[in-house]
C-alpha cells in the first residue's frame, strides 16, 4: 500500500550529461541507499519542471521528486509490503 | 502479400497504467493491481492481467473489484507519469515512420508502407517496432498489422497480451466472414442493436447488405457501415506534425458523495469550468459549444450541449451556458455522482476588442487570473462560490 509522505528530504545525486541519478537520500535522520531507480518521469507545476524517480531501497519503494526551479527534493510517497 | 496495399500497424499497450505501475514498483509485479482515481467512489481505469483473472474489469467500482479479489492492490493513477511514457513511445515509433498517430494515451497507428526499404518487409518491421517499444520503456504491447486502420485495430486485439496478429490483404474477407459486428471499431451498442433488428449480426452480412437498407435506417452513416462490413477504410495515418489539433477540451469529476443539492452541483460545475478555461487559454483556443455531462448515482449518464454563435473563452461565459443547459434539463431525477464539462467547436483564441469597457475588463481579468494560476498552481485564485464545494469536501473528509 502506498503512503503519502510529502516531506522535503536531502538527496545525494549525480548530475551528468543532462541526467540526474539519485544515489541516496536522508529522511528522518536516516540514510537510504538507492539500490535501483525503477522509473523516471517528468511533470509540471505552474512554470516549474519536476523530475520524478521511483527508487528501491531496503525492501521498499519510494517516489522522490526534484523541482528544477527551486532545486529542492521531496519524498512524495513510500510503498511498504 | 502486400504488393500495392498499405501496411498499417495498430499498437495497443497492454494494461497500460497497471503495467507502468508494476514496472515502477517491483513489489507489486506479478500481483493483481488496479489503477483508479483518487476518491473512495472511483472506478477502475486499468486492471493488471493478474487482476483480470479474477474477473476485474475497467469501469468497475472499487467495491466490486474488492469483492472479486479482496487482496487486490490499488494504486491511484498518475496521469503525468503515463503521459510522459506515451511521449517516449511516440519518440520510439518515429524511428520507423513519420506517419505516426497518437490515437489515445495507450494506442498508436503507424503507416509503414514506405518504410520497407529501410526496415524490411512489414512482418519483420512490426516485430522490430514491438522490440523498440520494450527497449525504450520496458513495457509490452500488442500489435496488429493490416492493410487499413480498421482491420489493424481489430488485429491488435486478437493475441493480447504482448501479441502480434498479421492480416494480409487477401485474408481480410475471411476474417470478416463470421466476425460479430460489434467487434468493428465504431459500432457501438446502439448501432449493434439497430443492425440486429435488421437481421445483421456479422460483418460479412453488413458488407453484403443493400445500401438502400442501410441509408434508410442510418442516413449517410449507412455508407460508412457498408464499407466497414467490407473491411474498407480509406482513412490515412497523418504525418506526426499534422496531428495535434485539439478537437475538444473537457474535465469530469466524481463527487465525494452523491448529491441533489443544486447549489453544490453548480459549485462543482463552476470548478470544472475553471479547469476547462485554463486549458483553453493554454491552447490559445476559444469554443462555441459547451457540453454538460451528468451521471446519476445509478450510473445513468447523459450529456446535453448548447452551441452559440459567438466565441467562449472565459469561465463565466462557459459557466453561464452550463447554467442554461441545467435550466433546460429541469429538476434532476436522481442524486448526482459525476459531473463533466467539455467544450468543442474550437477556434483560435478570440483577440477582438470589446466595445463595452466592462466586457473588455472582464476578459483582461480572466487572462490575468489564468496567468497567476499557471505560475502558482491551479485554483491559486478562484471564484468565491468554489468555497462551497471545497467546504463540502472538507466536512465529509473530517466525518
């Protein structure tokens, strides 16, 4: 079941050749290693472009997003079995 | 074989939204998954093939699905995710032909007639197309290859999922011989019933029916029906740059609870008018026809429209027409479950100056509101009467 989180997070990512690859994120003072980016897509809110990543980490799947206008990362939701 | 016949491919993504969600989340792969809207009263947009084994189908309510499969996993749909993927598919298909038509969010037509010198015979090319789409997106699709769009669309359904069906020109008549008429795209339930009253239940019977019989019952549409029965479809796949002309813009909303409250219904209609107006402005279009759709709590659904002889592009103009439609409908027979507002007969945005200062000011104000909402998000500025529907939703949520 997905749980909506909607909280700001810190993310360590590689920006290279026009791509963004998240490597880990920190949420509630815990570090989550990104084992796999399972999906990527883009959207828009107003004039801001948002990059979305579905990432697998320690048996759960998280949807995180990056706002290109504000340079902020967000944890949107988490799926836990 | 193909000779001078066209080679048309219909590509249909398999359980599209559910497949994307399963690809996105390894924990739900191989499990029964449904993709729905947000509220508790939503219906199913797509079911994974695992869920379909339990009899779950598109259009069912959540409650119906959970009765059939109590452990079904529900995912709320994400239109931006699906649209982004559709555009990636389109990009992959443009590798094979510049005649690529986005038919719906999960369907495409391609005309590969002239691509044979680059990619080989159509039979080989369509396999390459399937592989290219999977390579680009990780998703399976089913394809139909045939000499026309009508038959290609029929073919793509034959071997789902991850299937391929090829109907050569000389085989079209065989396929249509015993095909039930409702399998032909464009023949809905009403037309099927009307044709069956004439003793026509198969495509071949439709193709052989006297034209005078068909036109006397269906008018000009009778010509098209006869052609369909013969498998004749001369419609072409446009060049990808030719497509893009939007024909209508609409939004619908399933209310959190059924209601007969006229003021609340008007408030939701106003909300939908604002959404429609926002998109009209983004597309730089105006319209002349407004369509209001109402679905009652027993799922009886109907639409009424009104066409005017001037251009509509402001929220209040469109809302005013909706109110006129509502007035003509009169007292609603049952509580309302869903409302929809759409506009058609689109034209380029009206840039005329109004002689009346008040009208000109209203237009400028609407444009300014729209620009602010574009920047800060939908409904950043909204009419006060929308607060009624918002308060209703808030109170229901709290209860």
